[in-house]
C-alpha cells in the first residue's frame, strides 16, 4: 500500500510559518491606557508604576504560607492574620518614599473583618495569583529539585524493570511503534526548556509579568514567551498523535509502559536542558538534535509503502520485515 505524499518536512514548514505569524504579532507587553480616565497625572503615574510591579486594584491572590501578618491600620500595632489558601484582593495602595525596605504598601482584604496593610515585596513572596496557569508555574518552580529527583529515579526504575522483564516486553513490543512523533515530542520538550532559559536569561521581567498576568494565547505575549506557549501547544497536539499511534500498534500493557516511559523521558529532557550551565551550549545541542530529526525525516521519505496487514512502513514491496506478510 503506497503512502500519501505528506511528509514531516511539510508539517515542519507549515508549523514554522504558523509560529512566525504568532511571533510577529506579539513583541512586547502593552501597558494599560489611562488617558481617557478622569484621574490626575499623579494617579495615572502611580497606576502605571503599580502595573509594572504586578500589583493593581482588584488583583486576586491566594496565600501559600502558613500565616501572613497584616497591619489593620497603617503603621498601627493592630494586626490581622491570613492563613494558607486564604484568597485576598488588593483594595488600596500607598507609596512611602522614605521607606528603606519597600516604598509600596498594599492594602488587601480577605473578608469584611480581615483586611490590612503589608509591603509589596512581603506580599508577593507569600502569595500566588489565583489563575491556574500561575499556580502550575508556582508549583513547578517551587518543587523543581524534587521533580528532577523523582524523574531521575522513575527513569532508572523503568530501565531496570525493562531490563528484568525484557523477554516479556519483547513479546509485547513485537509490533514496534515505527513513528517519529515520540522523538518530536522530546524535541519540543527540550525546546521549551531552552525557550524558558532564554527568557529567564535575557528578559526575566517578561517572565515575571507572564507569571502574574498569564495567557495561553501567543498573540498576546512577547516574542520569547510566545515561542514558549507555541511549543506547549505543539506538545499537546503531538501528544494526541503519539497516544493515537501507540494505541493502534500496542496492547494495553504496552501502551501504559510506553506512555509512562515517554512522559518521564520528556521531563528528563526538560530538566536536562534547563540545567545546562551555558545557554549557548544547550542551544548547540538542541540544534544537533533537530538536525538528527530532519535527517530521520528525509530518510523516512524514501520508505513510501506501508504493509497492508500490520500498517508498518516498508521500503519496498514484498515480504514485510515486521509481520512476514507478502505485499504485492
């Protein structure tokens, strides 16, 4: 059975044009426009300053520490206490130029009885925005070392299990997954790591602003973070393709082992590229891996047939090397 003339190269160029269109649309964050508002110049400058420092009126946060101490009245000795998972909203602010620690004080409220003042830096270090994307970023960042350790141990465990049960797994994987999608998924994970490292290295303020004002629409984001989000959506699409491919070619037990191993491998690739001491060395390694992927794509194009019985790719008509059926 002859394959359709639709190659990975075509998919790549289409995806590249799609990503470039997103990147050209999102170049920088645009501050809010208060020119049409009936406020004074000083108030407008204060609001813009607060926007740049990620605190605005009606911003919602959730407490991530055991307790947060608030001063019920400004510079008073009456205190209110917030507890873990309490949700708060920014109600007011005040700027004290003579405060040596932080000149911005923020008034937050949990309910009508629990409200008070706290320095901006103290507040931001003890809360997380209530947006789910921000919570995921916070959880991933706060547990990065633990996640790396767990990923490493699970990866080694899967290798040991695979080696011990290699004869049984060999029977399960007789009909192997002959696809480039798993390799593409690992490359996208590594590329996400390099995009994150590049943003943190050269434009860390953009990442901070993305953390407090997240969006999964690349059109609304600066170039570096737009690339990161595009790669994320690429991983979602390729993951669906991988799962469909695996379910079509492997039994259920093989699917579970293969998908688990692939998830751990993608996490390991991400952790590896994030931990590179040099951004340019990681970028060089990533370019080499993408070069290998395109080499595999070109090599795969020479195999234009699929077996009519098992569906695996074969280089020429005749006996299938996978199942033994003769294809005419």
